[in-house]
């Protein structure tokens, strides 16, 4: 989601609109310049963190060798491993179990099941939490656990929940749930300073410090239908089903995600969290090597952006990106074009319809330049695409809340994970190909024949790209 899309249809006082616009103008920031050799191999052996802390160099080497694609004649895996080591931040952790979840019904079912099984605490962070059937389902589950002695802590973005009634949150707080409003639209209630342009776009659910969910899905009934069933092309009201991707994770990396939640709570000056076992002894749950990456406009630059640009520049065989809001900055645009020029198979699956026409047309303004560079573009049909994923060279995968636009990289709190290895990479490739099969390819000849009216919309929308 983005700020302009979310405010659609909401009555906002003129004074507030002017204040928001002023905040946009005065809070301009810039993207980091990623040097080309950032992903060079580290001089020291790569070290992983396990359930009992850092592993030995020998153990780390054995795990990483197992993750390399068998029969590969290139150093693809080593290159992407070097990328993760070159970006300072949270550690690479092994021993994780990662399940790929697609679409609302499947994701919500897994999330509710975990909530209902909670025994100590539930930490939830979301951009949108609607007061509808799905929102009430989550509220009921959270309240039930709170009344059973499980501490529930909720961070909700102020803009993202602008349309949600105060009564909805009152029922939570009345039951003992701790609710923190991120960067309140009303400056009188802001505890950590007022900057309405900075938004919490993370979607994160942590249960008992042992299970985590993250990805692109918000809590809303727009996700109530599947985007893959042939009978779900449209709903009774004419709306398209929403298509999204999330992860369910168990293992040591959950502690890194927990740190991000607690850090946001502290930065936003929430009341002290109730004493709970937020960091239980880590347990080995699987074989995946995972890194959690959080980004915030309060930091010097986006770690997610730096990691992605480095991964794109190091790609050797394929770059497959699926993203809901695509407005590339010059560096991202150059990385995609340069990869295609060196023979990398660069494919992007993007929306054919959207909840924000400004973002939609601003991104389409770059189609001609990308097509000329041999980047292949596809638009997902029969669904409103909200996915934010990438798989590069079949060994570097990321899923999270980050869109490929200026807002995600500069103005939002976001969270992604990177999963290294060919095993999970195959699952990501299969998911990408499933979306590709339901997409229309954009061909240069047909694209150039689009109407002058469409071209005018693209140029007008592009003027706003920094703030979208």
C-alpha cells in the first residue's frame, strides 16, 4: 500500500492535507550510492549464527556448501553469499524452517492458528487493520488470548488505519491489548515527534518469540478470495481478488524479527512492554539460512535497498521480480538494464490494475526504457497484485513488505527476509512461474501504440514519484 492509495475515499480536513503536503516537501531524503564492488568476497571465512550463537568456520563452510546448487560450474552462490556479508546488519542464521504462503485465505488460516496456540505473548505490527470480517476475526482471536493471560502488543500505522473506527481499537484496549499508533496523523497525540510522511509499512506477527509471519498481506477482507482459482476472477461487487505472498518462519532468525518489533515500539515511545519471554532459547527447526532485514527512514540508508541493488548487480543468470508498486529510482533502473545487457534473464511481473492510479502510471512511464533494454515485462491479470518478492539466480530470494518505489526505500519502515539456497529458490521460482502463466507480456510494438491520454497520465504521475 502507499499513502495516496490508502487515503482514497477518506474525508481529511483541508488543514491536515496542507500539513501533509508540507511534510512531504520538507522531509526529502536521498538514496545511498551503492558502489559496484560492494559484493566482493569477504577476506575472512563466512560465519553463521546457529541456535547456540556463532558457528565455527568449519561448520559454517559445511552448511554453505550444502546449499550450493549441485553441478553448478559458476560461483553464483558464493557471489550472493558475499553480498549478504558485505552489508552490515543482522546476522545470517541457520537452522530455520520457512514456509511459503500465498493469498489471504491460506495466510490468515496459518496466522490465526498460531495466535490461538500462543502461550506467552503475541507481537503484531501492521499497516492496515480494517474493521471488517477479517479484522474482527483477528480482534476476536487476540482478545481471547489476552483474556487467557497471553500479552498482546499491537503496532498499527496511523495512516493505514485511518478508516478503522476508534471503537474497533477500544475493544482491544478494553481487553488489555496494548495498542500503539505509529506516527499519529493527529500531532497532539504524537509521542515521538510528528512526521506524517514516515509510515510503518511492515506486516509482522510474532508468536511466543518462536513463530513469525511476514510479507505483504494486510489485515483486510480484500484478501478473502483466492487469486489462483478460475472462478475467482471477480467478486460479487466486481472487485478483483488480491494476490499476495507471505512467509511463516520458525528458528533462530525469529529473534532478529523480534528485535525489530521491540525497536519500533521503543522508538515510538510506547509504554513499557509487559515482562514476557520475548527471547526464548532458540531452537533448530529446519535447514534454511535466513537473514532478517529491517529498514527505517531514521537510519542513514535502507539496508533492504542496499542489499537488493548489490544482488541485482551480481546476478549471473536470472532476475525474477514480482512487485505491486514499481517506480524505479535511477540506480535501480540502471541495475536492471545493465543486467539485461550482460545476458541475464530479467523478468518483472507487475500489476495490470491497482488501487492507486498515480503509482500505476508512474511505473508504466518506465516501460519503454526497460523494453528497449531487453527487460521482459508482464502484467498479472485477473487479480490485484500486491506481492513483493524476488528470486535471483535461483539461490537468493527475498519476501517482505518492500515495494520497488521511492516510498518504501526512503519513507517507510519495512521488513524483508533473505533466504539463501537453491532449495527454497526452487519454491520461489515455481511461485513466480505460476504468476507468469496468469500474466500478459508487454510487447514493445503494442506498447508504443498506446493512446496520448495514457502517455499524459504517465508523465503527470511521474512528477509525484518521489512521494508516492
